[in-house]
């Protein structure tokens, strides 16, 4: 696929504008109610650069990244590294949505030469195993670096790009370095069902919780030891400084760049690990609106769903009766009814429990409720239990209770890979 310089630079400018809007006029950590004036978090890249790229010295480097790979002053790290004589950056590898972020969900930018730097950009989307290893080999790099902002949910595909690239790097005999960034919804707790391997797909390769509560560097350490032990990657991680497990993104002082078109704000990430489950139903999950994953609805839904959800008195969240007309995706151009989530206390809000409660109440309050015919909900939840229990009339507590033991085992296993306190 060939992309024009004008198209890519326009896309980059749009992303930059969104990042500046999300960041505000000053460090978020210094604004009242957003971190209490704590110092700025330094990402893995910040620390790598401050050290003069010492860990990459003498190597041909390729980097897996996207528009979220930015410095605190929103310069893209590829644009920073490329002219720097202390590092030999020779290739870029683009994930879903592409390196410069021009593709929608389920798309990528293909193979092209980046107009801004002249670097070859290779497409990794939906590639794994030996075919991906062959791409790394053909690129001629010695070390593959990974730097992408995650959203904290098992079905957000960048963590499986990480997994696939680690596996492929091991096959190709390449070193692998992960530059860490914050989990935007904190790293305090893992939540939700743990994937059953029988339901492994690109929205969940291996057995982790639906909201994993880890950073990408911690996940890399976990993957390497737990899932890739027979052929582990030659792995190094560059951790952050100044980040605590209890930090939400707006307490970090870092700019938010949308990691994908339907993850416009850090507030989207706050609800995503629960409300993305509506992708597995015939309801809109809010794609095509300015509030994806916060707005949910369908034709024929009225005030009764919001009333039923509010009656549960779920901690930290309220539901507003809402009407909207998606500009694309489900119900494009049609006015639908539903709810908008309003997170009022994010310290006690449980996105996965809330997502289950909304599925239960949607099915009970709207006769038109249906699962997607391909049972995509099973891929998202990582099992059949959520779907079958809701169909059988189970309430929220019963569904959530069904994964308690599996989740406890995952939480115990993940402890040894956590690298941050607080």
C-alpha cells in the first residue's frame, strides 16, 4: 500500500491536535484533582533517551510503534530517534491501525516507506509465528523495540501484537526490548474472567484476566516466563520512573494520544474493559459517536434500560437515558435509544462488573436483545459461561462469582512480574 506524504502528515497533525486537547495547557499532574502536583512520569523511552540509548548501542534497531509512541512534548519517538547518531534506527513495524494511525479498526497501512524519515515500514497486523519472524529477518535489524500505549483490557489487540512479536523475535534470533508506558486505568487489580485457551484469538491469545492490571513491560515479563518458556525471547524492559500502581492516566503528566480511532480519551479506557462486551451483541457500542464505549444502545430501547441499570446501585457509576445516531458501524444514520455511562467515582468503579450488569439488564428490559450470531461474546469474555449464564437468567452477582477462583489464581501468578508499587 502506498501512502502519500500529505496524507500521512495530515493524519499526524490530527493526532497531535487530539493529544494537545487531551493534555490541556499544562501537565495534568499539576491541575487540581488530577494527581495533586506530583512530578511528571518518565516513560521507558524517556529513560532510554536520557541514557543515550546505551542499551541499543552498536545494533540495528527496528521499532514496533504507532501514534502513541511520543515524548512528553508530543514528538514521535521515531522522528526523535531517526536523526540521532547515538542510535541506528533502520526499520519501523506497524500494528493494527498502522504506524501513523491512518487505518480504522481491523485495518493497517501495509508496507511503505515513511515519507517523514524514509524508513521502511513493515506491516505486522495479523501476522505471527514464522511469517512475522521472516519479516524481522528481512528487515535486517538486530533488536526489535516495542513502544505502544495500552488500554488495560485483554481484548485490546496491541498486547497480542507484543506477544506475537516476542515469539517471532525468538524464532528469528532477535533481541527484544520493551519501553514501558502507564496502564491508563491503574495497575491496582486484575478484574473479570480469565481466558479459556479454547477461545484464543487475536482479541485474547493467552490466559489472562479481562482487565489485566499490568503495564506492557510487566506483561512482557509475564508472557516470556509463563507462555514462551520453551523458546523465550531475549528480553529487556526499560521501566518508567515516577509511576505508581494507583495512578490514573491524568495523574501522570503525560499527553494522551488516541491509541486507536475509537479510544479518543483516557476516560474511554476507563469503561472499555467492560462495555466492549457489547461488540458481542446486536446493540451499538457507541462506535460512530464522540463517546464510543460510553454510549450504548439500539432501535427500540427506551428509558427502562437506564432505570434498570440505576436500580442496581453499582458503585461509582450512574446511567443516563440517552439517544444518539451513529455516523458509522451499527445503526449508521439511525437514531437509537440506550444509556450513557457516567463514572462518578473511578476509585470504586468496576468496569467489568458494570459491563456484565448492563448485559443482564439490557436482556431483561429489551425484548430485541440478541448475541452476535458468531458468538463473538465468547471470544471477548474468553469462555461460554457469561453468555450461557445470562441466557439462563443469572443475575450479575452469579455471573461475576463464576470466575472468582480463576481470577484469584491469575492474581497470585501475576504478582511476581509487577515492577511498580503504590
